[in-house]
């Protein structure tokens, strides 16, 4: 075998390792996207912070959810699951025999959609509550036109979103754990 073959085989191994690590990262980013949806719907997207991992400014709520699921991953042993997936991959497919085929890219695309779905599942209760709050404010402003609907609505949206988020924030960790295990299983590394 030539050095070029070794370089290409090493590159394929590197890409496969990135796919295994990408499973967790896509889930974390999907749930952080749910935090951005919540911040946007509740009207608190102006409270932003610098995200060192992406180099961009993101809402603090999004950063909070991203850090929460990262902590949940470490606390529940998700990092060990990813390390086990890497070790099992060496037994299932010996080194330098990985092929980058359509199934691997389909798995990565499916994991991207699962990450976005996980973010929507985390954000759904809060978004539903904000929608109901907007409906109540609209009905009140129709009934009592003297009230400033914008001032009352923004404060009520923020309050309702934070209360519902405080009640449902634990679901983010549960959704993350479930989807991480399913994502590793999708790679076909574990029976």
C-alpha cells in the first residue's frame, strides 16, 4: 500500500470519528436552537451572550440550555457512551477499512433532523404557553382598550415563559439522553 492510500484511509477514519462526535454536538445544538426559539417567542432575545464554541452572540437562554444538556451528558455518562462507540467501531470495522457511503451521510442527515426535533420538543411547552399568553393579552386588550397591550404582553410573556421553562427544563436532559442513545444505535455500532 502506498502512502496516498494510508492518507485517504486515515482521512476516512477521521471523518467517521467526527460523525460519532457529531451525534452529540448536533443534539446539543438542536436543543440550544430550542432555547433560541423560546427567547424569540418570549421577547427576551436581546439578552445575549458570547458563545465561545461558535464565536457568535446567542441568547442567554439558548446558552443555558446548551450548557444544561452538556452537563446532563457528562452526569449521565454520555461521554462514556461515545467513547464506547469509538472503541466498538474498531472491533466492528478494523482500522483503515471504513468506507464513506451513502448510509453514513443519511445517518448524519437524520441525526441533524433529530437534533432539530429535540429542540422543538424542549421548546414546545413554552411556545404553547406564550401563544396562550398572547391570546389572553389580545382578548384583554379588546375588552379594555385603555390598557397598553404591548407593555402588559411583553411582561406577561416573559413571566409565563420563565415559569413554564422552570417547570419543564428537566425534560431537556431526558430528551437528550434518549436521543443520544438512539443516535449511537443508528450508527449500527451496538446491537
